[in-house]
C-alpha cells in the first residue's frame, strides 16, 4: 500500500490480482488501475511520479500509472501499463525503485536479485549469493546502494554502480 505523490490517493494491491485506487480523504474506491493477471505480491511507488511497480506470484513485474482505468473497453485493454519487465523465474516478493528512479530492483523466491533500467527495461545487473528467497529491499537515500534481506536471515548490501556486493 502506498500514497500518491500528492498524498490524495492510496493504492493497494492484493491476492485478488487488483491494484485498487482509493480516495485518501474519504476511503472511497475509485478504480482498479491494472488488468487482473496475477496475484499482486508487492508494490513500490516511483519516487517522483505516480507510477507503481508491482511483482506477482507468477513472476510478472510491471509498472503502471496510478490513475483511473476508464480507457479500458470490452477488449480488457491494459491502458495504465507503462512497462512490462522480464518475467522472473519464481514469485516476486519485493520490488523497489532507486531514489533517482533510474533502476528497479526485483527479488523473490529465486536466489537472485535482478536490477533493471527503467528507461528501457533492460537488465542492468543480476546479484547472486542468496540462499533462498528475498523478502525485503530498500535503496540507500543518497548513495547508489541497495540493501536486501530474505530467508537466510542476512542483509546483503549491493553497489548499484559496480554491480557487486559490498561490505559498506
């Protein structure tokens, strides 16, 4: 669950496959923003725009505009879709944008974290070394670092400029 950039709306995703847009002032449902494709396991808002990245239980990773879905038709068009990223080898439990929104990190049931360039969706890095799933990730607020934790109970810190694990 996350607020819009201006704080007037809330978006939540769940296992019913929908990302629901809610009016924060009165808790009124506005619309589903996505096409219902798979269970929504995690979401993270773009740091500067009302764009949401989500990870699904079937390995899907997509970015959506956080707005009404009035453009859909009987054809069930996915009008708010901004980008679909490479399918992951297993369920996705964590996604996060870097503070500059240049990268999107994706972790889940597979024993790796994949990092994508948001401009074109190309994979920038693959971080290996996990024993089991990744459940949480967060970018450093001012440095090009990513913290990640999971099943094994250790925190890994990755350098997003060098594409390698670091001890800092």
